[in-house]
C-alpha cells in the first residue's frame, strides 16, 4: 500500500527497460482470444486488466507503440518485445503477466471467443511438471542464470556485474 492508503501495483518488461506503477484500483481483468491479441502476445490468448480508473505512471522508459487497428494501439518493450499495453478509446489495459505479482488480477471474463483455439479449454487437464523435472533432457537448466529483471523495482538495471 502507498502512504495515502491507495493500492499500488508495479511491473514491467522482461529486460527491465520499461517499468510501470499503477496507483488506485484495478478494473476488469479479462482474457482476450481474438486473433489480434493472439498475434500481439504471440500466444493462445492475452490476459489484460483495465487501469482506466487508476493512475498509470511509466517509472523507467516507455513502451514503443504499434497501431494494431484504427481504434487501438499496442505498447511493448522495444528492447525485449514484452507486450505491455492495449490502448483503446475507453482506456488503457495492461498485460497481466507484466505485473510483478500477476495474481493481483485474476481474469473475470473471456472476450473474442469466436477465435478461441479449440484446445485451450483442455490445457488444465494436461500433465504438469516442475521446470527442473526436465533436467535430463535439458541439462542447461542445472546452471541456468536468469538475466530477467526481478519482480520488484530496482534503482538501476541492468546491474553492473551482470554483463
């Protein structure tokens, strides 16, 4: 919580070049299956949360913009490609996965279901394994060092000793 007792949330891209802070209540969280969101995220669907009633501040860098339609713009990190925003006439939504704690925005509705891929609903029934369970076929996991920005704000990024 911030000092004025408003909720606040932070997040950013994978490389740390773009960071944001949201002060105030988050709006509706959703998953969009439309083909534009699939392509914008490079994924089966795009989880988004509205921040139109909160104050969004870019605390490090700003997203590069792509005009994806006559009504919407997509923001992403120019350095690492992380999808960050969907901007439409009714406001801005942020990619839920870009939050430091994505669990703060559980989706409440699905949009664009006409383009929903037929196997998506079956994903929860697939077998699941911990990342390290794949070490026999992916031995590089044993000494993997992540250069991804941590899930909290930092004074500077990347750290001097990293590269």
